[in-house]
């Protein structure tokens, strides 16, 4: 083997591993079961998010189209170009910040992948099993790429969901479109150059738009490759994707980092959210609500609060004094004060009106959020690290609660009943046009997704009829 051939082989390890995995892997029943739960959870929050202003504004910018390749809207009578549908579904899936999380790569794995698949499914008409497998494979590629880059990527200020999401969505679309190896290679390389998203846009409409861009870019990359557009033999290793997005920290895929062994969706699993906000807020919310419920404490009793966070835990919490619901999704003080004021945190906690209440705004400066300077112990992720909330009462006494297990994680998962309740709550918000009992029926059908002969028929059942659309 000459020197040039040896270099090409060495620099293709990551791409070849990804291609082998995407094209050859057959997820087992356990992987599919976990994937169905993630799909239902993400589809639910997509419907809930579709009535948000950011989604409505984006939708108004899209031109409906006709023809055989047009994608029927999930919730309307319009038809869109597939890449526009992916953009729309992506922003809706993430606008409430209620979609799932993987702390292995500090990202939201399901939203960009599912949004892309929802946009390509009407033309492919996959079976439920094919759809599930593509989803599981796309999210696995997304997460393991994030692990390959390491936490440095997030600390540089990238929104990992956007950057990783484009490649994960491309991998999922490659699988669903059944591209050959050469075209699949090109799709991954094209998507690597379409990755984007910065954390500075957290708390604005652009944060959720990142997911739409990732979904649309991943689908576009697969379609471009399908039509013959060519990329590099390997855009991942060498001075490629890993090097660029890790700030030069790594350029190779670690030997012990295996795709699908196990699938991350199974072990450690995805964290499915109980609260519709940034996941870095969930442990402090849980601690606060535990104190409210167990000790009977309320906002009127409390003089001040302190939240102790692990190193890196405050990175996305960039709005200590929020002025909108979008800001509040990334606000530690709001999470504490709203929890104390209302005894709950739910979708209504993050409306502009709820955030701007005088009794909430006037108390935000009474909350300190302190990040530790100590590095995490070896083997501990930021998702495993403890968060402590200490409340100082007006009489000088104090109460504290530490949460070490993230709500919605494998150690404290959503139960099947909680998942169904979340589904129903979200569809009642975003698909109020459905007749009574339809949401529950769709959920039951979704649980049996692997047995469906055409996933598009199931999705069509959640679209409005002409009559319900007119009277919603």
C-alpha cells in the first residue's frame, strides 16, 4: 500500500463505521420499543409547539406547493416542499423545549431526526418498522458523533442539537431512502458542511429554528446525494468535522466508541422531559417542587434561594432576568420563583404573561445560581451531577434539597401513563380540532407502530378534516 492509500484508509475510519452502521444494522425489538416511546413523545411536543408564534411566523414565510413530491402538512391543508416541511416540523418540535435530551452529547436527539423523517415519509411510504429503524439509526449517529467530539464542542458555544442534528438527520434519511453506499457517503459529507447553530441564540426563536435547519439540511443532503451531488470521501476525520467542531481538540474517532453497542436510546436512554424548558433547569425545579410539596413552603415564606450547579451546568442558562417566555426557558431564577409561586411548572409557566407577573419579576434577584469550579469526577456526566436548592426563609431558617437523578432519565423515567398524559395534553393544545377520543386512539395505534404497513396513514389520522379545520 502506498503512502497516499494508507492515509485515505486511516482518515476514513469514522465515515466507514457510520456507513456500515447506517446501511447494515437491524435494530432489535428492545431498540424499537424505546424508539417508539421517543417518537410518540417528540411528535406530541411538535403538535403542542405548532401554535407558537415562532412556528406561525415561519409557516407564513413558506410557499405552499403542489405536485406529487409535495408533503401534506401534519396539521393543515397546505402542502410544502419536503425541505420546507422539515424546517417547519423542526422548529415546532423544539420551540417549547419540551423534547427529549441525551446528556451523552448535551443535545436533543429526537427532534431533528424525527422532523426530517416526517417530511420524507409521505413520498417513501415506509412501514412502521422501517420508520422506527431509520429513527433509531439517525439518533445513534447523532449522539455518537457528539461523544466523539467531546464536551469541548458545547463549551465552544455551538448548539449541539443543530450541528449534530444535520448529520443525524441525513443518516436517518439515507436509511429510509435506501441509498447505496456511495451516495450514502456523499450524503454524510454534504451534511457535515451544512451543520450550524450557536448558543448565543438561546432564548430566541432562532434556538428552535436550529432544529428545523438541521432537519431540513439533513434531508436536503440525502436528496442531493441521491441526485448525484458528490462530497469528500471522508469529511469527518482528519481536518474535517470532528476537528473543526471540537476546536481542534480531536480529529479521530475513538476505537472504543461503538455505534449501536449498545444503542444510546436503550442505554443510558434518552431523558424525556417532565417540564417544558431547558434540561439544565429540571433538577432545580424538581428540588424546589419537592420542598413545596413536602415542607409546604411558598414564595411568600422565602427570603432568598441559592442553586448549586455542577461545572458547565449554567452554560445554557443565559437569561437570569427573562422578559419573555422564550427567555424564561433558560432562566434559573424564573424556574425557582415560578415553582415557589405556583407550586408547579408546566406549559403555562412559560407564557409571556406568566413570566412578566410583578410578583415573579420582583423576586428574580433573590435567586443566586452558583456554578462549581470543580471538574466532574471521572466517569460522571453533567446529567448525573447533583444540583442543590437551598431556600432561606424570612424567619432565618433554611431548607435544602439535592437532586442527583435527572427527572425523565432512565433512573426516574416517564411512566407509560405519564407519556400518554403528556401526549394527550400536547395534542389537546396543538390539535384541538381532533374529535373526542381521537388523540387516545392515535396514541394506541402509535404504540403498535412497528406493525403498521404504512406510517403515512397513521400520521394522516392526526390531520384536520375540512370541517374541523374550518371550525378549530
